[in-house]
C-alpha cells in the first residue's frame, strides 16, 4: 500500500532511523521496546521526532473505543506531518488496532504503509525493510526470550499474554488471544539482564498475573515465579512489584510470598470493577461485597501496612442508581490507597454492547466523576499518611523545578507511571540510585523528600 509520502530517499540511507510512538498500557511499552531492540539489532537507528525519522512505528491500543480513536488520530497526525513535507516518513501501524480490525484497515487508512498484528511483531525488521525498499537481511532464527533497550530505573516485564476471562465488557481476548504464560526461565533471564543493565525495579504485568503458570504444569504459580525473580534482583538490592491481580488469584501461597519475601513489595493491585453481585455477574465476573470485604480484611491483617490499588467501572448496562451508590459506598468504606475509575465503554463485538439497559452518557459521566472525586480524596489522604516516614527511594530522573533542578524518584508505595513521585530538591544521586529519604510533605499524589544518611528504615524499604 502506498505511504503518505515517497520513501525512495530512504532506500539508500546508510542508517535509516525509526520513530516509535506508543499508545495504551504498560504492556504496549514492553512490546514497543522489543520491536526497538529488534530494529536496532538489524542496523536501524532511533529517531527522536518525525523530522528525523525515515519511518514511523505506531504501536496502538484498542482496549476502549476512545483508545482506538486516539491511535487513529495519532497515526493521521503523523501522516499530515509527512504530507506537509517534514520528511519522507511511511507509517507502520502495529499492535491492538491491526489485531482487532485486520484487513478492513487497509481501506480505511490508506495513509498507512503496513499493518502488523501483535502476534507478528517479531517480524518488524522485515516489514520495515519492505516499506523502505531495502534489501532483506540474512535470514535469522526467531528471537528467544525478550530483547530490551531499557535505560532507567524501572522496567515492566510481561509474564503472560492473552486472557481467558472473557468479561462481557472487554475485547482483549479477541485482540490478544487466549491466556498463555511465559516460561519462568525466560522471565528470570530477562530480569537478570535488566538488573545488570541498571534497572532496580521490575514490575511484572499481564492481563491476569495471578493465574501465571496454570497452563505450564509442574505446579508452577505466580508465587513460585516471584521467588525466582526475587533471587535475581537480590544482588542488586532491587524491588519486585506485580500488577493486575484478580481476587481469585490471591492464594495462601501468594499472600505469604508477598508478606515474607523482602524484595517483593507489599503493593497489591486488584481490580474489582464493581461490588454489586448482580452487576459483577452481568460483567462475567465473580464476587460480592462480603467476599471482597473478607479478602481485603485478610490482606490487611496478614500484610500490615500494605498498599491496595483497585479499579472501578461506572455505568455498566443495567446499573441502577442504587447499585451506583453501592459501589461508591464500598470504595469509601475500603479507602483504597489508589483507585482508577472508568466509565463503561460500549465496545464493538463484546456481549455487553448488545445488552439492554445501556446507561445514558450523561448519567455515566456523572457517576464516573462522583467516583473520581471520592478516589482522589482518599488517594490524597493515603499519600499524606506517609509524611514523616523514612523510606528508600529509587531515583528515576532529574527535572527542572521552580527553585532549580530536583531529583524525581518513587518509593515502594508508588508504582512507576501510575502513582505519584517523590520530589527531592537537593542531593547527589544518579538515575538508578536507591537513596534513603525522609518524607516531609505531600501535595495531591506527590511527595516531598529529603535525602538522609544511609540507615535502617521500616520494612518497606525493601533494600
């Protein structure tokens, strides 16, 4: 398919450069990083912006209709820049949008030179060479494991792909396929390489991390994987965090591992979506207010001082005013440290899209905003509760503040790219350093810290 501009000039370029644009969640960031590593290994360079790029790769998200729209808009914006003479820059669209909509995209988006489904991204170098009119490289075996180019203190590590839950509101199983775990040796090998490269925190992610290993046999579980990963980060005094757990995945073994293994942070992310038993059943999920209360009470009892993150959805088809109030009251009662809130999105091809009782947009937005206001109030209070603590902080970068440069880092209770940060106005430290900090103030989800001499802190220092 024709690109939005001529690519003839790039065929003779000694080192063609690639612009990477990533949309969506942390799992897409990992996929982009793998494609980046494959292309760099094949002799390409990375471009900082469209003006320098010979080709652009847009890794798309299609979890929600709004995410699909954002992905298409970003692609068209690049096409407009190219058509405006910024540079001959054909576009390759990857990830969830091509996986979801397939061949129909060629007609809908003639501005795109090539489409690559998520399962085909390991062949990205060949696709880019084709688009640029470059000769094919020597045949290579399919790469094992996951190639990474991470430069920074934290890295997301995918431990699984796909999903078997088939929640009625979600298209992920149709986009990413059935659930399959990555082998433990691949995960551990990747973690060791990341730590050797300067990473100090690995964040394990997947669509449903709690059931990792269930398809591998030999009694492998997420808890057993966490212990292996903890061994890999221990020589570096590193941290291990796990996201996207489901209530059913909180086994005795997993709870004990989070509690007893120092490298594994007591930060638990459990999306409930709702608390009404009727709404959950309509969502294709399980649970009830009493079951969730019992689980969260047990976690708080067995893992003192833990941080709890969750997710709520407003305006699911058929949700009544009383059920919306029930969710509001449950979140207020549980006082989650962090809670993301989404308005239900009517996704094409999902069972919920065909349900009766679709909630009016105005009502959905009102319910969503009400929950957002509540969760911000609770989150700000939870953040402020850490003032006065002495904790370990991983330094992520340096930014220019109002009074000069300041170090930016995060503590154990702040997930990278999700929660707030710790701002340190003075001190000598480099990216990747783990420093001891007194937390002296907070604002919204952000904290202000002061570096102190190394010393013993509370158990959550984990380092």
